[in-house]
């Protein structure tokens, strides 16, 4: 039986102010990630307030990076002719590849500006776990908003997004959400198995390989996200994912070396 999905993306309206489910889940992702990172920092005798400071930099970097990559890789013609529209982030349009880059740059900057500095690979290994968990929240929010749609399907699991059209589609947002939840579980298991001391770069490497391999796979079930993707074998998301997978493999190989 097909599911017909029609959901109001606005949770609450207070005069001119609207509280969106997307924003609520984004905030939920941040605080869930903060709680998990604080737990890891405490277990490894790192001041927990350090986690809170660094995650603010990571959050800002994620938003800026995700917005810029969306604008210049998914709809460059529009944003180059309307540069002020880049600032209208409330209209939607964030790219996870840019979010990942922005998160890493934000963490690097935040770590450089605070004392004592933490070893960077040590830091990003631990942030990788809440980052994977945060991606679950974001994809659930995409489903609630009826955005990042899948291709039409004849399967009984198809979802009709009534606010878009009458076609049953792959609920690709939920495919990704479940995949990212599995990635978070794998990373947490690896972290615990290594006695909370994995070789530097190993968890980040696994994060990049698993998350972006999943992204490459699920892109085959997505409707085109950029106008110029029509007719192409591979999507923008797949092209952008490949360098992350290769970097992840390099980090994992580096972590295998003695004394890494």
C-alpha cells in the first residue's frame, strides 16, 4: 500500500515568526552531537567545555560550506546572476559535501584559536561519530519537507509526496537516514573496540568511505538535483562524493602504518 505524504513543514507560527521542523531537527542534531562529544571528551579527560566551543565553529562552518557548495555546484547560473540570493539561506539549499568540508575547516579554525590545541586528527575522529548521527536528523527533515526526492518507483514501498505530484517515489531520504544511522553505529563500535584510542585518522577515514559510498549508491535512486544533470549517467553528488571516498581510503591506509 502506497504512503501518501503531506506534511506541514511549519511547526508553529508566532505572528511573522515561523518555527520549521527542519530548523528544530537541525538544532536537535547539534545538541545530540554535543552531548555525545562531551561524553567522549569526559571519558578521555578533555575539558567538556572544549567540545561546546569547537562544535560552534563546526556548526558555522557546516552551514557556510553547505550553502556555498549548493549555490555554485547545483545552480551556479542563478546564483552568479543573483549573488545576494546566496544569503537567503532560509529559502533552502544546503549541500552535504560542502557541509563536510566546512565542518572540517570550522574545527581546524576553532582548534587553532583555543588553547590547549588538540591533535587535529584526534579531534575529527571523534567528531565523525556525532556528524554521522546529525546527518540522520537532516535527512529525516528533508523527508518531512518533501524535498530531495527520489525517482519514481513501481514498488509497494513508494511514497507519494502530495505537495509535489502524484507519482510514487523512492523514499530516498529515509534510505540515507537509515544508512547514516548504521554508519554512526559502526563508528561508535570501532571507537569502543579500540579502547577509545583509535589510530589517528581511522574513524574519519571510515566516516568518509562509508558516508560518501552510501551517497554514491543512493544517488542512483534520486531525482536530478541540478537542472544540468538531466541525461547524465552520474550526478553532481556522485562526482563530489568520489574525492571524499578516496581521501577516506588514504586516511585508513595511513592509520594502518606503525606509529601513525
